[in-house]
């Protein structure tokens, strides 16, 4: 994604731009050494990859129609950029864990995953500067590793601000960004860091900011001054890909960039350094120009139709029609300028282009990281089973029902179970086994019955309760079975709570096409809510929504990738 906010020549373009290139292929040129300025071919001085809020996601779960986020793909993307010229990789923090506080039973898996992330970041991404955030302290401050950028914090290993080529980088924590962690004055600490970085030759200052909200991040950047680009991690408020702002936001003389969380969208900043003290400007890049041409074409066609209609109307105001014709001339000139010179760079001073790159399944994968993820999955699964076997099962309170499994239900509800066997719920566990995720705490709970409930399934014991069985929606059935159905509705729910599906498993992160009525059409039918199915009437099914989503995402999978 690129924007244009510099100079009078692009003022109109900036004012009318709506949405440019989100997820487009970033421009790759022949880059000169850092600090030498723009190459004759127009390549940038240095490419900066900015991440934030990885939250322990090493790869996509595979549940969504277009899985996003994958360390192997991110590494391949960065390696490809390095083949063209200098690259700087930074992360604003919240990387290691997907939970703010890791529970004891997940400690083994989370530690192994954090090991993988640290190794990948340091050895394969070759990260240059790494901030810290709330998802880094899930196992205590002592788990924060390696040394991080945080000029106003203590309690964990701190790395001093650094200059890479002519890019100066420092990290800062705003108050309450990490609950319970006291921090010093972020403004004073940042001003001192910026002054020191400039003394050491930094021409551009990049700040890695952890903040409780974007509003607070912007206020800090404005008050601190001297920052050129701020990469913000926002903790729980970090945006989902479809909610993020794909444009750099102007804050004083600085630019605020907010990557999407869980490694799903990475900010790629192509920076061209030139002499002068003018503020850094955001330029329209080649890929954004193509998207902007498309937008302008649409607007031009609409205006042409409008003018044509007025010209056929004898009562039309001639002055108004003349005004519209002049607007049409200006729009055509903007489009022609973009076609003639896709890179709209300022006449002087340093500038950058920003692309928000979706880490989608179409990108290539790095084999070394792919192999490391497979090793992690095997080791974490074994550790999870071992740890779970040592945990006592959750006891069922006296007089309360426990889980009995689908075979017991079939004794009295054969028609319902027969229908269930044709639904996706009956094969939920098999989908985990096919991808090797059946022993992963992030996955198993939604593919078994009675997860971590009294008498329900656990990581160590779940065979009779595999798949999404009757008792997920209707509750544990032991008393119901003993009383041969005469307990209804005391221990069995005829219908699940309205928000059960959306809150428990069909979340946006794991089920991007979920729509309650559509999905109900897939699981209601002869023998199982046939009247309710008829009441729903015709309409899309969950299967159809998912099929459409998969078709839109396409079948293409990047080279070296398994999914």
C-alpha cells in the first residue's frame, strides 16, 4: 500500500485517493549500498520489513479460506528482498506467546514454540532490532529473549539503540502497554535516544512503539519529535487484516505504521535516502500507481457518463457542465502522469513507499523453517501428551452429568446420529490428524467433545470423544441416558446458546466465512431439527460460503509450501 502526501503536484491525488494497493507485489529494484541514495534505475537505498504482534503464530491454522501468517513465508520474502539490496528487519514486540499469561499445562508447548521463534528471528530473519510487548512476558520477564529494544524499561535484557547503515532504531514502551511493568518517562528517554542516534550518523529514525492504543501511540510520536517512522504494536487492539489501515498515517513530521497481528500482514518500507534535512515523505510507488490508475479509470468513466447526461439535457446549467468537464481534464491528467512515471518521488529529500504485504498461501516457503516447524510440532505434541498424562482429570461433581460419547447417544437417537455422520462435525478430528495438529493445544479443543470439562476430553484421553459430537451443543448426557430421556430439559439443552458457535470455535481467526444461519443449514435436517431446517428456508449453506471463499483464495500454493 502506498500513499501520496508530498508536494503540491500530488495534492489532488492524495486528496482523492481512496484505496490503493493492499497486498500487491512490492517493488523490487536493483539497490545501491545503504546511504548512497537512489540508484539510476530507481531502486531504494534500503528495504525495511516491519513486524509487530506475532503472538506466537508460526504458521496458519489452516481453518480459514486464505490462511495468513507463516514464518517460513516471511523468511522467504525477506531473503528475496536481500537478493536485491540492503534489508533491515524490525519488530515492535509481542512475538513469543499467543497468551498474555501461559497456563502451566501449556508451558512445554509455548516454550518450544518460543525457542523456534527466537531461532528463526535471529538466524533466518536476521532481525536487526526487536521491541517488547505484552505477549512476550507470558512466562515472566525472564522469558523475554534475546535482548530487546526498550529505552525506558528494565527487568529483562535490554539492547541499546543502534544505527544500521543510516537507519537509527530504538524501542519504547508507553505506560500500561504491559500490565504491571513500570516504565520510565517515554518522552525523555526517546529524545535522548534520538539525539544519540543522530550523533552516530542516523539519517532516518525508526521507533518501535508498544502502546495500549493507536491514539496513545500517535500522541507519543507527536510529542517526542524527531521520529521519521514509528512501527506500532498495540497489544489486544492490534488490528485484524481487514480492519487495519493500509496507509502510513502522518503524525507531525513522522509516519505511523501499524502491521496486522499474528504475522498476517508485514509492512515493507522501501526507503530512498538523499541529502537534506527536509521531512521524510511518503511517495506513490509503482504497484500503488497501478491500483490508483484503476480507481481513476472508474471515476473518469462515471464523470464521463454524468457529463453525457447533462449535455443531452437542454435545461442543464452550462457553467456546471463546464466545471465538470474541467474536473474530467484534471482526472485524465492525473492518470496520464501515473502511467508516464509510476514512482511519484519528490524533487528533493528522502522518501519512502509502503506496501502492506499479506503473508498468504501464494508466497514461497523457506525449507529450513518448514523443517523446523515440523520438528517443533512433533516435539510439542509428545511433550503435551506427557504433561497431560500427569495431570489428574477434572472430577465430576456428585449429581452432575458427565460425557458419554456418540455411541451412547445412538442407542436412542439413531436417526440423529446417522444424519450427524454426514456433517463436517463428524470428521473434525480427522482434519487435525491430516495436518498433524491433533496434539496442538491451539487446535484440539475445537475438534473434540467436552474439552477440559469434568469428564470430558483431554490431550491425554479423548478417543471416545473425538469430533464435534452431540454433547458439544446439548451438554453432557450421562444423566439423560440413565433416565432414558426423562430428564429433559434439566440436564440437556435442546438448543445450544445462540452465541456458542461464534464464541467457542467459529471465531473470525479460525472461521472467516462463518454465518450462523448458513452453517445451521449444514447441520440440521432429517432426524436432527428438520422443522428448524425448514424454518430457515432457502439460502446459502456453510459449505457454499466456504467453497466460495476457497475459490476466491485460489488453489495456488507457494513453492516449497505444504499448505
